[in-house]
C-alpha cells in the first residue's frame, strides 16, 4: 500500500544533541516537503525538494538541513537541538497531475519533538 | 504581504450544516485546497478548487470566487467525527508551493 512514513513519532532530547527525523514515501512522488506546526497554528514550510539531489529552503528560517539522495527518502537533520525547536514536524509528498487536483500533498503522521 | 484568514473556532450541532469561510490575499493563485486535521494527527485532503463555483463531494462541498479572494467549505449532516480543524491553503505560484491558513477548529455538540 502506497503511504508516507515518519520516524520517530515522538522524541524527547536534550539541548545540543544532533537529531535526524526520517521520512519515506512509497508513492514515487517527485516533490517532498518538511513543515513545522505548533498547536493551533498554521503550517510553516521549512524545506522542500523537487526530486533527487534537489533541496530548497522554505519560508521559515531554520537551523536544519535536508538531503534527497533517493526519491523515496527525505531526512531532516538538526545539528544542535534547542528548546525553540520543540514543535511538530510534518513530512509531505506530492506529484503533478495534469487532470484533477494539482499537486495534492499527502502527509505523514508527524514527529513530535521536545527539546529540554 | 500574503495571508489567508479563517475564523479561529466555530461550534455547530450534530446533524446541522456549517460553513467555514476562507479569504486570501496572495501574489498569485493556482488553486485552493481544504484539508481536515484531527487533533494530534496529520492533515488529510478534502477538496480542491481552481475555477469559480461549487465542488460537491458527499457531505462536503467547497466554493471558490477568485475575484473576491474567497472560498468556503460547507459541511452537511454534521457528525461528531467531523470535530477537527479545517485548513485552507492556496497554491501561490507555478512551483505549487502552498500558503496555509491557521485553520478553523470546528466543535460539534450533540
């Protein structure tokens, strides 16, 4: 079954640690995205990718990096976690369709990060 | 600037009809999405409008007026499971990036 996966679902970590949030999709989509969302707030785009070896920064300034070595995999890395990074991180993917909804984004279940 | 406005919270009764409005001001427009997001979960796709008019899908309908920068999501025959946040998002350019509203939290009462 085609889907999008994120691990870990929950993470509690100390300040200064390096962490990598994993995202994988089995739908063969070219585009992938990372969003940050605080409770009751809008989604903020932090990184996106058009395909393999393509990565772009989104609207939200972030001390994170991403890589896209394989179509299905789009990990997000925080080199040094801080309490201000506490949030929910959502990964999504999409594919252009000539007919119907253009670039509908499908989301993974999210990673809730708490930095102490 | 670019922004999307939605009411923060709405309350409705089970079995009734509710309309959730969304107004947008963006530098470009390539379509508008509505997503549903239950508490603690990821958003799921509900509807898409790119031309003016009403799109109906079961109990949910979505309307768009591009000249007014306005859309609404209409939910009929409300069920308790419809309690969720409803997010309006606009495709702002040919790169198909989305600008997201903060969402409207819909509370359904028996």
